[in-house]
């Protein structure tokens, strides 16, 4: 039973860390898109930028 409990604990911790990383990482590009004008990045296509 200990092995099952430890596995569940590790899975829960992994999920919590993953959700926290997903919450922390995205704001950086979002801030760039908000503060920088849309024409600042000509290399990026207009299609994918709308998805962000």
C-alpha cells in the first residue's frame, strides 16, 4: 500500500508543479505582445499571434 500512496503523492505533486509552471511561463510572451506594437515582429505571422 505504501508504494501506491507514494505514487499517487508523486502524481499529485507533478500535476501541481505542471499547472504552476503553465501559469508562470505564459505571462512573459503575453506582456511582450501587449506592450510591443503588432508591427514590431515582422517575422511572426499574423495567424499564430491571434491564438496567443
